C-alpha cells in the first residue's frame, strides 16, 4: 500500500507546483500588459491636453468632445489588449504545463502518479469491474495493478477487478477508466485534468487582471 500513498503525496505536490508556476506566469504577463495599456491611455490623455491648450476658443467645445471620444476609444483598446494578452498568457501557461508533464512521464515518479490517477478514477466510479485504458508505451511501466485494485476496493467497499487496455488515450499521459458495462467513464488523462483546471486558472487570471 505504501506505493499508492507515496504516489498521492507526489501528485498533490506536483499539481501544487504547476499551479504556483501558472500563477507566477499569468501575473508576469498580465502585469506587462497592464503597464502597456496604461501607456496607451497616458499617451491619449497627454495628446488631449496638448490639443486643448492649442485650440481656438470658439472651437473648444466641439474639439473637446472629439478628444474625449479618442480617449474613450484608447481605454477600450487598452482593455481589449489586456483581455487578449490574458488569453495568450493562459494559453502559454497550458503549453508550458503540457511540456512539463511530458517530461514528467519519463521519470520513475510517473509510475506512482499513474497508479494514483487510476485509483482516483476507480474510487469515483465506485469500484467493481473496471477497464483501465493507458497509452501503448506504458506497457513496460512497473505498475502493480492488483495493488491498485485492492486500494480501490478498500476505499469503495466493493470487490474490484482491473482489466488493462493499452491504446492511445492521451498525447501526454494519465488514464481513462471505464466501468465494464461501459455506462460510466472517468477521464483522468493529463489533458482531462488540465481541462478541469482551466476554470480555476482563468479565474486566477481574471483576479490578477482586475485586482
């Protein structure tokens, strides 16, 4: 049982490290965008002041309205730019995350993490007859599937048997676990986990953007 427990600790630490790096990357990119947006607005406001000072009195009213419109447009453009950079920042974070995960699947620690991912999915599905789908290149990983099944059985209280299918389930790693009758599926590939993390990271980016 020690292998599964160690795997749980490592995947938790690994995910927390990913979130920490994502937070730092999003903060850095968005802060740069905010500074650039402020520069755009400041330039527009300075241009307004310059034009107002140079105006002939009888033209002041109409020209001031035009300059106010230009400043408003500059503010809208700055906001649009920040939102665009936020999306690019998030995309950049996810690409870096995927790259890190690909490297991680080549380490010995990945064996423990994959065991944990299957356990997590199996417990969520309630145990029983389960089909575990993992990538073909995982055939040589030293995973004790009987031990994984026992862990699921202990957590669910239901006799559990695992059948492993080696196929292409992910461009990175992880597993898809299905009930034998095909009624329920738990996607615990790294892509699946990233998709579930996106909402959290997008909220994080929004917080960094508007704080």
